[in-house]
C-alpha cells in the first residue's frame, strides 16, 4: 500500500510538471501584460468582414500576442483622437497597473478631423499650431498619467504614418503638408522628455499594397495587413522582449 501511495504521489507530481511545462505562458509572466492603447489601427478596424469591419482577434495586438509569453491587452477604440484619449486612458487604470509594456498609437484622427473640416469648409482657418498645442499636450497628459501610476513601464509611441503614408495623404490635403514636420518634431520632443521609444515603421510592407488594404481610401489594413503590421511592432520591440525573457 505504501509503495502504491508513493507511486501515485510521484505520478501526480510528474503530471503536474508536465502540464506546467506545456502551458502557454501560465503564471510565468507574473501577472504582467502588454497594453496596446490607440484608435482604429489598434482595435483592428478593417480586419473584419465588410459588414462588421472590426475583428479584434485579427488585430495587430492579437497577432503580437502569438509572439510573446505574456497576455496582450487591446485597449483600442475606433475613431479615438489624442484629445479624447486623455479622458479615455483614465478608465483603464486597472489594465495599466499590470502593464510591463505600453504601446500608444494616436494622432491620426486629430489630423483627419481638421483635414475633413478644411475639405468641407473652404473658409475654415487652418490651425498651424494644433499639433504642438493640442496633440502634443494630449500625449503629455497621457504619459504623465501613466508615469504617476508608479512602477516602471516600457513605453512605445507608434507613429500612425511613415514618409510614404504622409506623401500620399498630403496629395489629397496639400494644405496640411506642414503637419508632417510638426508630428515629427512632436515625437522627437516626447522621446527626449519621457524617455520613450518611437516605432516609426508600422506601415512598412502594408501601405500601397492593394492585397493588404481594407478601405477604398485606404487608411486601414485588412486582416493580413494587420499581421504584417504586428511583425513591424514586434521587430521594433524585439531587443527589449529578449532582454526581459518575454518571447515565446
């Protein structure tokens, strides 16, 4: 009986170790997460069907989660501007408290809102200072809020554009060409002030490739495009992920 009991205990321990060894992350991440905060390019607009549009399971955060050994939390919201995000971020204190990494992708809707206003109202005055006075102040408020939560988090700011994207957008709205330099300067100032890292190539391999486009315009990828976009995020973060044993 004693021999059988010892054998049963040993077998139970072996099975427990086997299950632990085969777990997909399990408790190894110590409750930490990667939080992705942003607009439609974060939530996955365009990854769904033509009728549904949004499919979080095919968004860039979902694809990113397949490459790391901690959960990735998608806090994207369709249509979110940087100005709106200042209030929105405060609703996610719980999610941010577990974040080892925070990725912020914002700024596109602030520009688009002003571009569309100018397009539909020829008499509308172009605000040449809106990036520094509105968008940058909003980013600062968001970053200050995260810093004030305590604990150290790795923060990445993802540009919603690259040079190719900017050139194409400004073909349609040439009066806003000044904004490219303003956004570039803004990201450099934020990088220096908050010691964040900038991801400046999320559109590489996606923009201009019709097979990866969702919209007619186009300003959103389809499901396959988001998978490529996730690779761009991953490459930018890979060194930090490796150094902190966060890879699968």
